[in-house]
C-alpha cells in the first residue's frame, strides 16, 4: 500500500459518502444517474467476488464490503425508497448503459490476464468502471442546474482514479515492471472521460 | 494462490 493508492481509496470512499449524504439529507436524487449507479454496483460485484475466497488484508476486505453495500444502498434508494425514487428524472437518464456492459464483456473475453472466470470478471469490471460514468456525464451536460453535492460527487470520483494512476507509476518504479496494462489503459480512459467535466467544474 | 496475477488493489 502506498500513499497514492490510499489517497485514491479515500477519495473514492469520500465520493460515495458525498452521494449518500446528498440522497439522505435532501431525500432527493435529482441530477444523479441511476444507470451509472447500477453500473458501479455491477463493477463492484464483478471485481470483489474474491471477497470470500482470497483474504488480502482487513483494509481490503472492509473496503470491498463498504463499496458493495454502499452502491447497492444507493441503487435501492433510487429504485425503492418512496420519497427518493420520485425525484429520479427517468426521461433525462437515457444513456443505453446495456451497450456499455456488453462492450466491456466482449473486451474482457478478448483482453484479459488469463482466460479464467475470475480474470475475465476482473477485466470486465475494470473496463466497465472506465465507462460507467458516461450516463452521469450525459445527464450533467443536459444543462440541468447541477446541485453542488452532485458536482462534488463526480469530481471526487474522477480524482480517485487519477491517484491510482500515480499509484501505478509508483509501483512500476518500486516493485518491478509487472504488466498492469489493463489497469493502466482503462485508468487513463476513465480519467480522460472526466477531462471536460473537470474543465467546466473549475471554470464554474 | 496459483494465479500469476494478484489483484491486491480495490
């Protein structure tokens, strides 16, 4: 564990807490894409299925449980919570996110570390996470007035993977040159997708 | 684990 990765994980955790706070405090999910939240839940379920088979550290296991339960809680709120679900703007959240799932799955079948169930699920989760923010970015660009909690949520979500890129650079120079090209490329695409959001976020 | 790749990151 290095400082970049820890900072990345904390930024990621913070983004989830900001979103939970927004939904809980305002009892509203206006401006939040449910499709992006569903994609993140799939990302975590596909990536953390080794939660019960491989123990890496207490930190690793606790964080996996936190990310799975929080993403599921957010999706549940947006689908089932009587007050929150009414504030979901369904006709605005129109991105065909099934296409993202299919594309990530096909990519994972072709490009993976090893052709095993676990590695294909892991690659699928990495590719899907890279594009999972798209429905949310489209929703933001619909010009609706973005409340600043939602804006902060997206900002921290974009920043976390940037810290991970620093983490990969650090590990490359300190731990030997493992091939992490799947994480590398996906991480660059993921952070790149936020570029115009960051541009407008700082201009605003 | 036998697998070469160890995914120790979140």
